[in-house]
C-alpha cells in the first residue's frame, strides 16, 4: 500500500477553507510564523476516504474475527456502552469545568457516575474504596504499590521487597521495581501453583507485599490462596491482587473476602472497553479500609444533601497519579455495562468464560499437551512441545491460524511453559466459532506431522508474510524513504 504522501499531487484539494477574515499571523510573534507551508499531503476527498477505508481493512479486531489472546481478554463489547459515552452531557463536558462553582452543580451526573462506579467495583471485589484514576492495568499496579509503600512508611517501616510468582505478568515486577522495591521471584511447583516452601522461605519482615494474579496466567485458581494471604499478613506484609483475570470469578468470590488489601482491575478486559493498540484503558485500584486514606486525589464524595463533590483535602494521599479523574469514557462504559448485566448477568458472563475455556481445553488436550494437565478457569495454556518434535513451533501454528482468519492465542507466555499457547475464548463467542477455531488447531496438529513445511511458510494470505525476525531486529528499517 502507498502512503498518503505518495498519493499527493501538487494543487489537489479535498477541502476548501473559507476566505481568511483576519490578518495573516495576527498577534503572533514573527519567530512563530511559518516561512513555508507545512508539507501536508495534497489529496482529494476521495483519496482520503479510500486511503483510510483500505487501511482500516488491514486491521484485525474483535469486530471482524475471533481473537483468543490469552491474558488480554479480547472479548466482544456491546456497542450500547459507546452510545452512553457519546451522550452530549458526558462527551461535551470540559474537565476544567469549575466543579466547585454552584457546589459542583454543573457536573453532578458525571460525579455520580464516578461515585457509583467506585461503589459497584467495591461491592464486586469486596474492597472498601476505589479510585478510578489509573489509566491502565500497569498504571493501577504502580498506584497500588505506591499505596503499599505509603502505608508502610506511615507505620514507620522500611520494607524492601515484593514477592511475585514466576508465572506473573511482566508488568508486576516492573511496577514493583519502579516503585523502588526489590523483586523476589517464587517458582511454580509441579502442580502449576506457587511453590509453598519457597514462598515461606522468602517471606519476612522485609516483605512489603505479595503480588498475585488469581486465577493466574496459567488459568489456575490457587486453592491455597487464603493460607498464602494469612502467612503474608502474619509478617505484616500486604496482599496485592492483579485483577486482570477477574472475569473468571465475577460474583463467585471476592478478593477482599480472601484477604487481599489492594487490587487493580482492567476495565478494558473485564468491563466492556475494547482494547489493543495501546488504546485508552482504565485500571481502577481498590483498597481495604486501612489503606483508604492514602488513595490519590481527588476523591468523589457524597454530601449529606445527596449532591456530589470533589475532595482534594486528603493529607495522607499519595497525591495525583493522573490528570483529572481517569479515562472518564472508559469508566462510564464499565458503569453502563455493570448496570445492564446486573448481578445475574455478571455471574453468567464469568461462568460462560470458564465453560468456553474448558471446552477448548477438552477438545484440544489429545492434540496439544495441556500445561500441568489440569482443568482451567477462563483461559487454558497448551504446549506445542509435541509438535516441536517435528520442527514445528507455537509460532508456526500461530501464523497458520492467521491465514485461516483467526487471531493467534498468546504464545510463549507464561514464560514457564515450553512452546506455550495461551487461549482465552471469553464468554462472548458462540460454540460454532469455538469449534471452527478448535478444528483449525487440530488440522495444524496433523499438518505438523504430515507436512510441517505448510506451517513454516504461513501466512500466505496476508499483506506482510513471514518476516525475518533477526534481520528486523538487527537492521530495523523504520523510515519511509522518498523514492
Ligand atoms: C493485561 C494485564 C496486565 C496489564 O494491564 P494493562 O492494562 O495492559 O497495562 C497486568 N496483569 C495481567 C495478568 C494482565 O493480563
């Protein structure tokens, strides 16, 4: 495909601006005025429409195809939430609207949305209070770890490390390190769970927190989770819950009841915001009561007369972690989604997510080795180790799936499973779609034995074929060159 700049022809126009009715450069200091016109592409409207329509068709998305990317929860999100976001009263609201003027009466509806979303998330997770400010899961983690640091500091303690299992998402150790902690990694035992003896050895009065994902990135719910939390609390450490997988347990159990002190959620995974490409997300953070005073400012409060306001006067707060109040549109979508599904709907979503993953696992387990040979929660991890005996890697199978119209599962993660393929089908896919995908994977397993070359050469149908990844890394060619 050509770049829009290559389509440019001198003098071609897609849009005519009205005649200028002010002096050129009025009021601007000479040094800020352009000497030359900006070199924008000169194209017709039709050129622009075709260019971007064709580009959009190169996108792979949940709206076009099945996208079982494990850990990322790429589910279909209902479009009505977009409608709620587009309502003028929300979308035209300026973040600098003087909330205190008229007692915040200009933004009561939006403040109420923030307040109610915090309450709903607290109820769903069993936490005492939430902040909606963090702008992504990783940002929520950093906020959560900063809250933990603030809590220990307030108690006059200097704790040095955070305990994290080796199956964790890479953002966990990264967040702990950015917040100034050393990371102590605990191996996974033969059952795919936290190695308890290594864990007990690592725990000490130096432990600031234990950061866990449950169900974890292997798709397992740790039955010893309560014992793990009790052991941490016994040495004064806090429990951090990475809630990226909350879609597996909605309405079934609550991290707060298990003993977690801090939790982040990914609204763009569990609660109806489409994601990918780094698009806007939200990673609200929930805390138990003893950590609530440290939450970032501002806090939405409800006054005794039932109106809402923003409170900035929290002297123990860790301060600002994001401009304004978080990604408001994402929070609003989550609110609309939770209200629409209600208690029964959220429970059903979780049950179906777990059912779908186990259906995939059951139909595929004779073709690909399941990690640790166990049933799973909302995602299943399979290994292509058997296929590797024929020289076929998880990567080859993924490329083959692309040709067949499926987004590959997450591969080579979690790091502890050889040739890992991590499948998260979500609750939104039909049995027919799951079957087509499974059949395709079974076909790939049989090709691995009969004709591995067919997998090595995939994808054949895509604008970009198999890349030489070493060359791409060693000699990256990232700039467009004028021909
Ligand atoms: C996605 C994910 C994260 C990070 O969330 P982002 O919103 O992508 O920053 C953290 N932990 C787990 C288990 C995840 O799946």
